[in-house]
C-alpha cells in the first residue's frame, strides 16, 4: 500500500460538512486515513459500474418487448 500511496495523485474534493465530519470520525475510529476511505469508496463505486456494464453486455442479445405489448400480455393473462 505504501508504494501505491507514494504514486498517488492529489485531488481537491469538496465535501458537504456533515459528510466530511463523518469521514473524519470513521477514519479516526478505524485507524484508516481519509484518503484510504475515499479511495475505497471510489473503487467500490467504479466496481459497481463495471458490474452494471457487464450485465448490460450480457443482456444485450435478449429479445425485447415494448411496454405496450407487455401491458397487453398482462391484461390478456388476467394479471392486470
């Protein structure tokens, strides 16, 4: 982790005061730096985006149906 932090880039981020306070408290309670917490949060969010993109890619070949057809089918089957 030290070598990663040595190569880290500085960025200015503006946080809401309550978020900043919560982040500082979390850092103090967990003995983890604010930078590490922010990096972890960004990494987690980007991983979620990557998962979403993969799901879209996998489902891209699925057949589609219009909303109107879906509603008509639900009505025909007595679901609406």
